[in-house]
C-alpha cells in the first residue's frame, strides 16, 4: 500500500513540475503515473548499474556525479514513455533535483513504513 502511495505522490510531483518547468511536458495524469512507475523501475534496475560503472568518477567528484546519473534516468524515462518529454540535459538535471526535493517533502507526510 505504501508503494502505491509513493507512486501516486511521485505522479503528483511530476504533474506539478511539468506545470512550472518550461522544458517538461506531461500529457495527462495517467501519463504521470506511468512516468512514476517507469522512474521507480529505472531507479531499481538501471541506477545501481550506472553507479557501479561510474564509481571512480563519483568518488572523484565527491558524489556530485550522482546528479548526472539522476538526469540520465530522467532522459531514459523520456525515451520510454510517450507523452512525457524533457527538452534537454540541463532541464532533466533541474527536473531531477526538484523531483527529489518534492519526493522527500511528500514522502515525509507518509511517515515510516
């Protein structure tokens, strides 16, 4: 049940960010839910592989390269979901930063598992 609430809260964050960021487009609420599911799957499967492959760069940049990995995950979600569009890398970077901020604020409302 908590997973479903997290997906729905992420979808709400995606819709809110799409309204305010000029380079992000979401066709509808169902698309936002699909984007949230795809982001959860990509963060579960692809992100650990990218982190392992880029570990030396991540250590060298003191963890700041993880922001680039998050932007890559957003661009991958853009490629997989029709109806979701991100105009470029820097918009994806800003979107991932703001999405992480919104998720932490919204997930704090859920409390502990």
